[in-house]
C-alpha cells in the first residue's frame, strides 16, 4: 500500500480526518519500520516547530521539502 504525501503532511500538522488516519494506520501497520518513521517524522516536525517559529514562507517551504525528500528516500 502506498500513502499520499498529503496524508503525511496533514498528520504532521494535526489536521487528519478519520479517513486519512485510517489510511495512515493501514499503511503503518504493514511494517514496524514505517510506524517508527511516521512517529519519528511527527516528533522531529514538532521539535523543529517549537524551536523555530514557522512564520516565514521560505522556512516553511524549505522544511517541507526536506521532510518530503526524507519520506521519498524511505
């Protein structure tokens, strides 16, 4: 099963609806590695968000690009 980057992004921002959460749970349940990756991304995102106030669009774009590059590399 593949997962959309949008679902991961919505999860990281805390905006997932029930359907997206179900899709993420199904995707992550197939592998402990995926589950750890998902929670590690969430923790890293929240940690960065607390350290840097993402009020600059360039910072947001850079952070999102780094995140999605890491996701695509798996």
